[in-house]
C-alpha cells in the first residue's frame, strides 16, 4: 500500500510539473518562440503521457513550425488519449484545411462541434467551411446557430448576413447587417455592407446614411470618401459628390506621398 501511495505521489508531481511546462510553453508560443515552446511541450508530454491538452499544444506548435508529419502524429495521439477532445478535433480540422484536404477538415470540425456544441467559434468555422465547399444550406444552419449563441457579437451577425446576401435573401441580410451595426457601432465595414444591402434593395437614402456614417468613422479613408461621392453622384447630388471626390483625391495623394517619403527614408538608411 505504501509503495502504491509513493507511485501515486510521484505521478501527481509529474503531472504538476507537466502543467507548469505547458504553461511556460504557452507563454513562449505566444511570444513567437515556437522552437523553445516545443521543447517545453515535449518535456511535458514525457512527464505526463496521458495529458491530451499537452499533445494538442505540441501539435499546434509543430503545425506552426511547419512540421506537418509531427503535428499530425501529435493530434492523433491527443485523440487516442481523449477521443472527445474538441480542441484536438478542431485543430486537426484546421490542419487538414491547410493541407488542402477540405473533406477531412469537414469531418474533423463536425466532430469538434459535436463534442463541444457551445463553442461558438467552432460552429462558425464549420459553417464557413460548408460555405467554402458550396454547401450553402448547411453553412446557413451553422452560421444561424453561431449568431443565436452569441447575439451580442456583431461578427457572427455579419457573417450570417453575408450568406443571406449571397443567397439573394436581401431582407434577411439587411436585418443581420443591422444587428451587426448595433453590436459594433464603430465598425465601418459593417456599415459599408449594410449600405450595399440597402443599395441592392433600392433604398438609396438609407444607403446614403450608411455611407456617411462610414466616412464619419474613418474620415481619412480615400476609398470610403470615393464610395460616398459615387453614391451621391448616382442620387444627383453633384455638388456634395464633387466635394467628397476632391477630398478622396487629396487623401489619396497624401497617402501616396507618405508612402514615398517612408520608402525614401528606408532607402537612405
């Protein structure tokens, strides 16, 4: 009995040390020191061979270090230890996608969502992968689910709106773009997409309001000034359009001159 307790104490110590190594490895990986992170993850795996989290971290590091064979083996080892490890399935899916194996990626990401259906980002990525593969109905289902799980996150409303827009469901797209804008009122790109939806529906005044808000958020963007000017031009507001065309030109010239000056400075050392 005493001998068993001694082995148990040794195992507990090794597991604790492995967790410390995992923490250090995560910190190093976050700093971009992948080679050093791999050393700590490998030591952690040697100390605690039954820790799936360590194997996933090691696999992710190998993946980032462009060592695909080792990454794949580490992911498979993690799933052998813990077959329902959602992070392992998801990371393996991203790995397969990077290897241009979308069907294998779809299987892995589907499994990740099955193992952890409340991980909204995984649900979203599964929907995006369906979209990439041309499965618009499945993509819509997953993106709708993501938006329902995170109703205060404008990004998921925005992505859901994009797929409605792609399917020609303009009323639904507009509603989701509006939700995205409410969640993130200072995100100019959400306003820009809502403007495009309004414009497609023939709601020119509503589109104009969104273009104007976009410029208010990013007043120094030549592109946004130009889009506003173009829309004003189409509505027949020539004087206002000319003003923004001129401002777009001035800002664009300034940006080109700034880039030139930076390049000259870099060239002169």
